[in-house]
């Protein structure tokens, strides 16, 4: 067997080498924690955490790419009970919970959701929230728009229409 063949079998990419070395350093620090300077231990832990976060992000992006560019947003189960609460505080809590759940599911922060950005992934999340709020509450589109970053009722109507078209759903009340 030639030396070139041996080298090809043992090749690993740089990110894998960094990950392995970080894991080994973390183990050494753990087993020799009484002899390791705290600054070094902290730096190694941060490096390992950054590497893990980068790997998770890489996996997430690969899964999104696999799913295709034009993916359908999750459908809302219309069999769920419509939130018709008479107490405004309870309804506000339900709406806040709905926003938090959708933001968590799509990995979008509340500040991104309420910002002026037109980034497609954030706009799609807004469409989901517009639709769910319109279906689950008795709020007007004006009120929904004000709740989601001070937007106009026509923005909410457009978002609901796009969401319905993307998911082959009938338009809910007030949307033409």
C-alpha cells in the first residue's frame, strides 16, 4: 500500500480537526482542573461551545436547503378552539403566547418580528402570526397590525392572503 493511499484514508477537514482538538482540550482541563489556569479553562469551554453552535447552525442550514427553497409554512389546525375571551387581559396573554410560540418554532426573536426588516424568513413568520391572530381572535386587522410592530391593516390583509395562497386555505373573515 502506497503512502499516498494511507494519507487519503486519514484525511479530515479542518473543522473536524478543530472540533476534536477542542474536545480533547476540554477533557484535559476537566481531569486536571486543579492544575489548569482558570482563564485557559474558560477560553477552552467557550471555544467548544462556539464550535458546537457552529455545527448545529450548519446542520440546520443543510436541512433547510434540503427542504427546498419554496417550503410551505406550517398549517394552523382550525379545529383548535377559537380564542373568544371577553377579558382583554386574558386575550392579550393568549396573543402574547401565540407570538412567543411561533417565534420560538421559527427561531425568530420578538425584536426581529417587530422590526422594519423585509427579510423573507421574518416576513413569513409575520404571515403565520397574522393568520393565526385573525382566525383565533376577534381582533380587527388594524389592531393586529398595531400589535405586530405598528403595521397597517392592509399589510395584515396582504400577509393573510399570501399565507392562505401558499397553504391552499380559504380566506378567513374580512379578507378578500
